[in-house]
């Protein structure tokens, strides 16, 4: 049974609602019921009240959408279970007694929700309340929906918003009912999951193989179309949109393709030619919702959102608005759903209307596109390069050494990643491989300078721009300082001085007492190899010293220092947060430095 951060399994729905209300001054609980209402309930007098709800586990739905400009209140059931008739009726009575000019129930098309809200509606009508119900079914999964019809899923949130804006503007119950029913008919949603979810205290609802994803499941882990092989994000989005708009499916959403992007974004007419205005696309206009089903990372969600926008643009569809985030989840399910609603200017205005509901995103109103002109980056002032022709090793030697260093780092990628999983995030190998690939690309684009100072300075620029992470900064800092020390020199003592300069620059960047080799023995583990090698390279200052022999000793010292890091506690970086009892491998950064020096020696 998966672990859950709850107080009790039986009370988790109550605790979740209570926590939400406690943190939001605009919300109140209805005594004795799992019902959340607007704190300013008297403000609805003379206006239509909107009530919704359903099972818990879909947070921020449904209580996150209670507020001025959206819902008046919601009724929550236990996890994935419909709320009781008694609680729904209590919510209806509360808004009726507050003076609502009619009540609209917005219900997702699930059997339990329809039965319980429907029974409460009949009882409320028998008491004299003016109540109606709109059932939302936006699921595009099944080509031939069963007798129960299409399931109500994330598109319901857009119906909450449209209805709430109309109610806030003073629209009648008839008008709101008519317009939200029309909006619900031009809306579709499809879900995709990489993993199941589990109700607190229970096992996962279904199983997926490591290489499978599930297409078309509901928000309660209800049946899906079929498992698919895991696809890249852009292909997964294309598959989803193709299914949602397939004319052969009875539950498809009809989108009218517009003109191709090549026509719409053609280059300007050449000077002197006749100018024509750019054609306007005849394609559909939609609101796009990219919804996190609960456990997808924000990084993946952003990738999916970009893919969805590109895919729709390529079809000539105008994206009037895009909402990206967690709107209607399925506990911890790692998945995403896409919702499209066809819109006109009025619907866009209703979506844009202000609301105090905490879960509705505060976004800048405007159409969406991936074809935005990028802001030009500031240009770096040209450097005044010193004339160092003839200094240092020849260009062929430089290329040979750099190629050996790059191939070594690429070969070490998996080993460094494995070491980094012990005390970091497992990306040390990827980071160093990225640096190697950047250096290779740089060498293909231009001949590397032969002068040592210019070579190290150029390498510093490449690493600072392309490597990323703390490693990129450390290497860039070291190389920049070493380059300054080498200016106009290439003799053996100059390289010893350059190593010292690099180490000193890194020491200055850390707080006192946290530098490699300091008396505190605090050990920035990645730098220990470099520090040990630098100490050995001091022998280059001795008259008659053999550079290759000195370098071989330096490599040996670096490898010994790297191995010794398995017995040390890190004072900085991610490893510093890990208990020393869990650190049983040498530091990957120190191993990488030793590998680079060995490659130079070879």
C-alpha cells in the first residue's frame, strides 16, 4: 500500500477541506457537513447561486473554485465517492436562505453524482426552491460512449468559470443554464497517465508496465482506452489531439483547421513589391487547458503545454487562452489531460472575468503562440586579444588533448551518474558529458587558439555558457584565473603558477574555512583532486624538471585524493545534506577531475 501523508485514512477528506478553509479567509464550512461556501454569502442575494462538488481526491477541485466570480459553494464526498444527498440539500438550503435568485447545480457525468445531486434537487424543489441542474460530459475517450454517456472531467472547471462570470454579472438562471449547456457541447477532454493512483489505505487502482502509458482514463482511475507504449511528449500530445478530433468518434470535438503557419507567418514582401495584409486564419478559436493529474512534474507539464500549443498552431487553430497547472487531479497520478473549448468573443470575456477563487490562475489575458519574437540578447563587448602568436603548443596538439579529454568525459558519463546517485541527483555524468559535447562543437565551429592564455579563457567561456550547475561555474572560475596568470607565458613554471591562480580564485569564492585543503579539512570534495594535483605540479618550478613525469605524479595524487573522498563528509553541495553513513563511494566530481588530468597526460 503506497505511503500517504494523512492523519487518518477515514478522515482525510474532512482534514483536507478543513485545511483549505483554514488557509483562505474567503471560505466557510457549513456546520455538520463537508460543504464549503463563500464567506460573503449575503452578497449573492438577488443573484443566481452556483453549487457543484463530487468526490475528494481531485483537489483543487472542487473547493478551490469557490469565490466571487465562480462557485457559491461545493459539496465534497469522501475520496472518489459522491457526496451525500443530505449534504447537497443542506448546501442548497443555505444559499436559498441567503436570498439566491435561483440555484444551478453543475454536476460531472458520473452515476453517483447524478443520482445524489438529482435526488437533492427533487427534494429542494419540493421545499419550494428554484433549482436546476446541468450535467457536464466532456470526455473524448470512447468512440462509442455507453448508455451512461461521456464522463465529466476537467472541462467542468471551465463551465464553473463561465457560469460564475455570468452569475456575477447578474444573468438570470435561464440565461446561465442556456449558455453553459451550449459551452459544454463544444468542449472535449482527454487524459493520459504514466502511473496509477491509490486511495489512502488501498493499493494502486491499476498497473502499468515500465514502458506503458494509459490513454483515456477518467479522474477516478476509471477505465481507459488501452495501454500504449511510452511516447515522447510531442508524439503523445499529437496522439491525444488526433483522438479527440477524430470525426469517426461519436465523442470527438470538431475543430476547423485554419491556414498553414507558412502562409500566416510568411516573410515580409521585398522592397518595391505590392504589399498585401497577412491573411487571417479561418480556423477554430479555443481555450486550452493543460491539466496536471496530480503527480506529473512541473517540468514535464511545461513540455506538454508547449507541444500542445505547437500542435494546435500547426493545424491553424487559434489558441485564445491557455491555462496550465493542476485544475482537476486524481490524487498522485502522474498524468496529464488536455481540454479544448471552442470559444467566441463572449466566452473569452467570461473566461477572462475576475474571480477570487483561489485555484483559478491569475494570468495575463491574451492569445497564445510559440511564435513570439525573442528578445535580443545583449552583445558582449569585443575583447582586445593579445598577440601571442607562436606561444604554447601547436594547434594540432591542442586539438588532440581536448579530443582526448572530451572522449574521456563521455566514456565516464554512466560511471559519474552512478556515483552521483549516492549523494546527489544523479546528473554529474550528464553535466560533464554536456561540457564535452559543447567543447567538441566549439572546436568544429572554429580553430581553438594555440596560445595557452587565450585557450583557457575560451574554454572558460564555453563551460560557463554550456555546462551549467556548480561544476560549470567552478571550472569556469578556475580556467579564467589560470588564463590571466598565463598571459604572455608558456614555460613550465608558468603552468604551476596558473594552477595556483585557479585554486586561489576558487578559494576566494567560498566562505572562510570552507576551501579545499584548508585547516578545517572541510573538503569541497570535487576540488580535492584539483588541489592535490596543483600541489604536485609545483615541481615544475624546479630547474630541469621533466614535465611529463611531474604531470604523471599529479595525476596519481589526483586519483588518490578522489579515492579518499569516500571517507570524507562534504561541506557544500547536495552531498552536504546526506548522512555520512550513506556516502560509501568516492565523490563523482573529484573522480571527473582526476579523469580529465589523466586524459591530458595520455
